[in-house]
C-alpha cells in the first residue's frame, strides 16, 4: 500500500469489481431451453417472497446483456463476477447439455474480454435444478457427483478465457436457510437435512476444485463464504456459550473443514442424533474438502451479537434492542437470541454497520486458518433509494458504507493480511431473494416496470475510487 498527499492507495494490481447472481438478474427463466430451478419453484409458492415477487424477469439481463456490459465498461472496474445458472446449462441437472445456455455465457465472457474486463465465474449461487431437488437435492450425495459433471462442462466451455473461479457462493445460506429455516429455496425446515446439505456442499466444493484444476491447469480457484464476527451481549458465561454456538454454525462449520480437514467437535456434538445429519460423512471426504484453494472469497455485510434466551432482560438493560420478531441467533436450534445495539446505524435490511468488524474477520482468517490471498467477493448495503426531483439517485449513505468498509480493507492490509481485491454487491438493483424487489443494493437503479438503468451517485464515486486506486485521506 502506498500513499500520496491527500490519497491513500491500494496495492498495485488490486482487483476492483462488481458482482451479480444469475437468478437475481437474468430473468428469461423459460426461454432457450432453461429448466426450472428451486428458486423458480420457491418464489412462486404463496407467501414465500415479499409481494409474491419472482425472478421471472428480474433485471432482464439475459436480453439486455450488451447494455449491461456497456454499463460495466462505463464503471471502469477491471473485473466482473457473475454466476452460471446450472439449469440453463443442464435443464434437469444431469444428462443433456443445453447448448443455447452455454452459448449465452460464452457471449457474456467474450463481451467482457472485448471491454477489457476480467471475467470471474461462480459455479453455484443457489439455483439448483428443480429436478435434482426432487431427487433429494443437497441432502443427497448423488448431487455431488452431478455438480462435478456440471463443473466439467462449464470449465470445458469457458476455461480458455476464465482464470478465476468460485465454486460455491455462501454454502451456509444454501444449507441453513434453504434446509433449516426454510427462508430460502427449497424451503425445507429440518436441521438434520441442513447438516447433511452442509457436508455435501463442501464435498462438492472440494471435488469441483479438483475438476477445475484438471481441466484448466492455470485456474485460480476459491470459494465464497459469508463470514461474520459473532459477539456475546455480555461477558456472562451463558452469553459467551451462545456466542460460541452461533460462531460454530456460521463460521467454524465451514472454515474448519476447508482449512483443517475437521468439523468443529462442538458442532458435531451439538448436531449428534439428527438424521441424516453428519452421519453422511464418509471416509476420505474431509481430505477432499480440504483440497488447497488459491484464495478465499469473503462476503461481508455486518457483525452479529447474541445473548442466551434467558438473558434477554439483562441484554435490554445493558442497551441492546431485541426485535419483536425474535430470531434465535441465525437458526432456530442454537439456543441464542440475536440482539441489536441501539446506538449503531443499520441498513434497510436491519444489519448493523460496523466496518471495523470486517477487519476483525479478515485478521481472524489469517491468524487462525491460513495466510492466503483474500478477496472481498461481496460487500454492499440496501438503503431506501429514490429518484429525486433532479432525476438522480443520491445515495450518500451507500457511499459512506462502501467508503468505511474499504478503509477497513486498508486496515487489514496494514495488519499484514494478503488482500487482493474487492467486489461491490452489486452493479444493479435486483431480485433480493425472499425480499423480492423491496431492497435495493445496486450502484445502478433499475426501474423494474421498464428495465431502465440509472447509475446512482455511488456509481460515480466507485468509478473514481477505482480510477484512483485509493481513497481520500
């Protein structure tokens, strides 16, 4: 990191980018041979999403690809991370390849390269083919082998032009929101299935790393994990124990097997007896899961504070706020209650804004797990954006959020963490899963009835930050 008067700079070669996910932006869910995904099914289920919103149209990116590529070029960020929709490549998740789907991603990659933008591919961002869910989904070990075949197909098609690959995005969400709380597709509520899905997702990651390396010898391969510092509301033993359980589920259950080849003993004990649970672990699986990766993608939005359920009154007395819709930690079986600090600002999602927590989790990964290259593969915020009287979207709160978190990355660099890049979530407002279209994360406003794109003030700010490779002091 270098400095000049009035500017603090990021290292030379620091990779700036933005990110999207297929189901959130593409639309065109039933054209050119694409099959249904679990999110197609889930979002059409009554009450599953806000206002009954679906990704049927989303940002219409499938048809507006060239317009969006020009938007990326205007932004000037050197990289763009997108996900491939498995049901667009293999409509049923196995067997026949849908060439039209592969051709779309080929055109997308070629369009990026023509605009001198580095393509970064995520193989799985939650849109499992519905046919595979019908056969057991991530609870079934068969899905692992099918994911390997899908990886081989995509790598064989794009591997000549794409060097940087992310196997899975946020497998915690797939396993624990998809199969545990039922908040995400496929909408299952069974913690035994969540545990099994956790293992099979991680095993699929390890197998995919090996497939990518065999298919693309110079590939740089990693995984994207949503990581959060977890804090106890007080120093009371019960709050600290609740904190340890939530941290175990959210962070250690994924970091430990990837980097040490073991699941946390306390988590195995906590979930013992659930079926199928971690009984699905077979000999040799953990060696596959711990296959070395070239980088770790960290998706970060907010820290989390918890207390023991019996200590909610004490938490309130010490200044914490507990939402009326009580959420027990991150999932229902951890015997923990999430609390919020009344004095801390929050995003429209209700997530606390604390940039220093990003530095904290990055240093922890380096100190406790591995000193390997790290990328921020998602960071951003939803706010109550609107088009003002001048016809523009002045999102100063988003600029402040991004600025604060980029300074947290600089702090991590100063602490010796090997930070290699930063990707904003997201270039576009988009379908925000269960929240439908009610939450806007984009640098660009999307008028959903017409699809019109309108860059926000944060778009210009990020463009200048990328151009300067630094921030004002």
